[in-house]
C-alpha cells in the first residue's frame, strides 16, 4: 500500500502516508485554497435563490494557474476562425464564466477542504507513529481525485508543462535545478492520482 491507493471493502480507497507526505499534501492543498480564494462572506445573502443567480467574473483570471484551473469555455486552439469569430467566442466565454465560475470555485474549494480535513484527522491519529493509513469513503475519494487533479494542474502551470513531451523533460532535470522539488511533487501526485483512478474504476 505505501505510495499508492488500494480499494477498501464496500467502496472507497486507502493509502499509507508518512508524516512528511501528510505535511506536503496538506501544505499544497492549503496553498490551493489560498489561490482559489475565500468562499462567500459571512454577511452574504441567506437566500439560496439569490446565491444561485449571483454573477461571477466575466474576465479570465490574471494568474496563469487560475487560468489553467478556470479556462475559457469557448476557444479556437488553432486560432483560424478570424477576428469576428474570435470576438464572438470571447463574448460567449465571458457570459459562461459569469454564471459558472463561482460554482466551479466553490467545488474546487470544497474538494481541497476535504483533503485538508481528512489529513488533519489522520495526523491526530498518527501522532508519534510516523505515519498512518488514510481511509477514504467513496465520496471523499472522488473529492481527493478532483483535488489531486487541481494540484497537478496548478504545479504543471508553474512548471509551464503544456504536453507530454514537457513531462518527459522533467525526468531529466539535474538535481541542482531549482524546479526539482516541484517536479518531484508533480510526479508523485501523478502517481497517487493514477492509482486512485484505478482503485475507483468499476
């Protein structure tokens, strides 16, 4: 079980984590929460209908990581559609973003919070033991899967990874490259994500 998820009887997944691994994942999840931003303010409306129709931003985030996490819905990857079509795509993306980004942020925030809470519970169980086995319910497993994906997207964006060839280059970085720790975290999270996907497959 060390380093990879395995299925639990009745659903869910489990993985053995040591204290360092718990600390790294928790720290990354907290940084992701800070990047995504806070949830609704305490004085926000208690009317769920008003919240449902609350408008979000219409412009893409300035931070490249947030642009990766919240991409435009309508894009022409080849850039061959012409200026008029590009303007229409931009308008459609702005409209779509206005009504979906708040919900997307809330979902990503909740996934990251699930990671933090489950690791905090594990750390209290593992106090003085050097590590413990994290056991996730099916719902928690899905939240972890989405959070791991978001963490890898965020790190990949910082490393300027755009395709599989970039990932191959990371394996060959010298040990004294300042990106090496981030690369190791990226590859490690990828392994966790892959085994969790396999574990949750029917």
